[in-house]
C-alpha cells in the first residue's frame, strides 16, 4: 500500500470520526455505534487468526496441502474481502510461491510471528512449535476478548452520563435563570457558578468541542493501539505499546533459539516480517549492536523491553540452558500484566466518570433548590 493511499485512508477515517463526534453531541447514544463496530471487527479478526493458526497446525500434522485447507475455510467465512484474501493466498500457494512470500504479499492472513517462524524454519518447522504458537495465540485472543467487554462497559457510561450534563447546561439552566430573574430572586454563589458554566459553554462551544471529541476518541484510540491492529507507532504511543511489542519479539526470539538460529539471523528475520517501520529500525539497531559484541539481554534492558528482574531471570536461564522456555514465560507474563493494566485503567475511568457525574448532579441540585425555596416564599407572599 503506497504512502499516498494510506494518507487518503487516514484522512477519510478522520473525517468520519469528526462526523460521528458531531452527531454524538446531538444524540449521545450514537457514541456506542462506532466503538461497537470497531470492537466487533477486532474480535472477528482475533478469532480468524486463531482459526488460521489451528488450520496450519492441522495441515502440518496431517500432511494436507495448505491451499486446500484455506479454500475449504474460505467457503465457510462471511465477508467478501476476507474470503477473497484467503482464496488469493491459496492461489499463490498453488502457483508455487512460498508461504513466506505469499504472506508478505497478502497481508492480514497470518500473524507476523507465524511468518517469522516459517521463514526461520522453512519446511522443517516442528509441529510442536506451531502447537505452542497456536496455544499462545488462543490465550492472547482470550485476553483481548475480555478487554473488549471491559472497554464496552466503559463506553456505555459515556453517553448516559454526558447526555444529561449537556441537556442540563443547554436547556435547563437558561430557562431556570430566566424564571429567577423575572422574580428578582437573589441567587446564591453556587447558582451563579452553574449559570456561569452554562454561559461559558454556549459562548466558547468551539473550544469545548475538541475537548469533548478528545473524551470520545481517546479511549477508542487507546484500545485500537492496544489491540495491535495498527502497525503505526507515533511517538506518544510507543511507550504504551512497549509491553506488547516486547512480548511478541521475545516469543519470536524464543522460537529462533529453539531452532538453533544465530541471534543475527533471528533479528534479521524480525526486521523483515514486523509490520511497523519503527520496530524495524529498532531491530536493525539491535543487530548493529550485536555485531559490535554487545550482550542481547543488556541491549533489551537498555531498550526498556526488559525490566531489571526479567533481565536477571534471563541471565540465569542462559546459564541453566533453558532460555527458550523462560523467554516464553516472560512474554506471557508481559501480556498478563498488560491485561491487568488495561482492566485497571478501564475501571478507574469508569469510577471517575461516575464520581464526576455524581458531583455535578449534587452541585446542580443544590444550585437550583436553594433559589427554588426563595421563589416559593415570594409566590406565597405575593398570593397572601
């Protein structure tokens, strides 16, 4: 995909986000539409890749031609684009192209870790390695599906909390202010504060709109980048994705060591199959330092892909000669910690939203209950 075509896609996506955000202000339940679509697509993508790994493992164990397995699976898939992609993948295999070249030409069918495994092992990849990769993919798929539902719960809070606040500021406050002004009711400071907020919101709506859009979009982008469906690594996102990227690298590194490959060759394969240009540059820099005689564990620690405790554990594993198993355990541990971090983030955001809404509801109730009592006194005095 050319760079210009990517920019066009990103621009169209940004316009759609802005349109969705604008209509979400008018009808906040629309906030649920885009997150639901994105989450369904991500969940479907996770399930499909898990199935592809299972099919690869089955083809290795039974000796069935992979192109026949993919064509049979394509007939059971819904979605014209994905079905066409599988058939194109099978046709290239039938034409004599290798699995690696086919996977590099037809993106989105195989995970890059699987492509790296095949590239390092060729046609002699042990079945148990595919089984291990399949098991890791299933576990990670379960982790991300759990995060999907956690994320959905968070997004369900936003429309039902934001809509009453906007409606109160836009429709209720101006009318109540007009009523109190007509009866010359002296307003307490808390009421004046709420009226001031409403006036500021009306006067500077063009400044509040980006803030509200940020509230809408930031959780969505957070999850999209966390899920790994985007290979883009902007500067502010690299730290956020460090655990996931390092876990995938360690898993591929463990496969290379188990296949008795040199470290330079493993990193070279990683730079060829990884979809991110930033990660590719990191891999090349890593290889340059290895060629100069640097220790790979210390390099990973310097890149902050390993903590001090993980580096010490790997050094002990190298001496005990069971580094491959420890690398997988460290990678799985990173994925588990990532899930815990995501769940805690979602829960904290949910609690903060509820607390802020409760605080606003309390202030709003007090702000107009006090002058309401004064208004009743004025009406009673006028009547009698």
